[in-house]
C-alpha cells in the first residue's frame, strides 16, 4: 500500500465519526474530535496584512476560500468554488508527515451539471503546502500562484473539477475587508466563540474553462475569504448560514448566523460600500430569515431566505441558482450561487452547514 493511500485511510477513520446535537436538529460540520483550543483569537492581536495571508500554527482549522460567478461569451453561467482547508492533527505526525492535514474542494456548477472534487494531503509530503514570497498554495495539481511578492493579488488559479480544466486570472482593485473588530469576528453573543476573518469581495476574474472538449472564455466577479480559529472545529459548533452578496449598486454584504450548542443563535455581518469601506452589523441591525425549504441530498434545507437591514432600507429575498447545490464531501454542506431581489438586486453565494 503506498503512503498516499495509507494517509487517506487514516484521515477517513479520523474524520468519519459524526457528532449529533439536538439544537435545531443540527450537527457539527467538523465534529468527531474535540478541538484543543491551544491558540486563541485575541482582540489584542488583530489581523495584520500581508503577513496573515500565510498559514497560522497552533490553530485547529484554517481555510482559504474563493467563489466566482462567471459567464462565457454567450452568457452561460459557470459558478465556481475553490477552498483549501488546513487541519491541525498532531496525532498523525510521523517521520514522513508533519501532522497538518490539507483538504481541497473544487466545485463547478453549470445550468445542468455539478462537478465536485475533494483532495487530501498531509503537510511535509510535498503534496500540499504554502509559501509567502510570492504567495502560493497548492494541493496536488491545484495551485494558486500570486504574481507579486507578498501580495495575494493579482494571481493565477489552475484547478480541475470533474472533467473541467480551469485556468483563471484574479485581480482586485480595492482593499481587503476585516470583519468584526479589526478582523476578530465574534460567533456568539458572549464572544466565547470567535475567529480571525477577512475578505476580498472585489475580485475580477477572467480566463478559460475547458469542458467536454470545448474551451469557454469566461469572466465575472468573485469573493475571497481567509479565516482561522480553533473553535469552529469544536464539537459544540453546530454550523452556520452564511451569505456573500454582490449588490448591483456596487455594495457588498457578508452575513451569517452561527449556531453553538448552549448559546443562542448569533447573527452578524459586514456591509461594504462600493468604495470598500466596511460597516459591522450587529444582531439588532441584521435579520436572516428562512422562507422556503426543499429536500436536498435527503434532508430539508432552507434554500430561500429573506435578509433585512432596516436602517439601510435593505429588504431582499434570495433565490438559489439551482436547488441542489450540495457538496457531498467528507464534511457535507450546501454551497452554491444565488440571486436576490426586493429593495435591491444582485447575486452571490450561500453556504449552509449543520443540516
């Protein structure tokens, strides 16, 4: 048995025990092990860029996340998600691996098809890693490579998703957005659960997608997130309903409700001006309400939502690009494109976990 296959079997066993909770019938996305919480998120140590583009030792979980809303020259949609996750798993350390497990997700939706791939690798094997100058990260043959020293953008992304081959150029002309208090994002009202979290919601993307022997020239907009913590890998963290929205008037909105066992559901977000200026929204300023549910992957999932920010005269209703946008991964979750209308119009992405 080769070492890569052995590693995948070890990861499968280590991650295969789901932990159920009675709160809202949700279950922990990353349940099955208890986070050691050795590294804490502290307001005294806010997000600092560009240094914090790099991985962070001591935190249980970290991810780099990209969603793109693309169209070809005929207006056909190609909605794409690329995510790299990093898990601290010191019990897996050996003389050929460092006890840090990387997981990659690549998900492409057309109007009629969904292609999803998942890859695992342990750091130290040469299969997955990160470098800071220039910024580059990869897992197997998926690679993000920046074109400037210590900068995240501009960058080239080379990936596959099912039979599709993607080569995409990413640029951004506005500053990064730090959520919460200088990048410290609260997940519960009492602040016990928190993460470091920043975004780049002003991405312009272009390139090509080759699918079924046809090369499509594509372009569109994107959203990038980077988040790290120990607590979201905790068995008591029961999931979230999360939205990234691009308004037609140029504004952006990040909004989520977080569910933690023993705490009330907590809603917060960031409304971002067309010039990139963020405004943090608390639970008394933002409402995220499910409207309709549908059966997706054998479970009831709310796929239509109302989002209200009364002080900003924002009252919108979302609509899923497709009802079934389920990523059937080691940690299954809903992830897909949406549009919205009402007081304002636009489009974005929705991620639902714990269902």
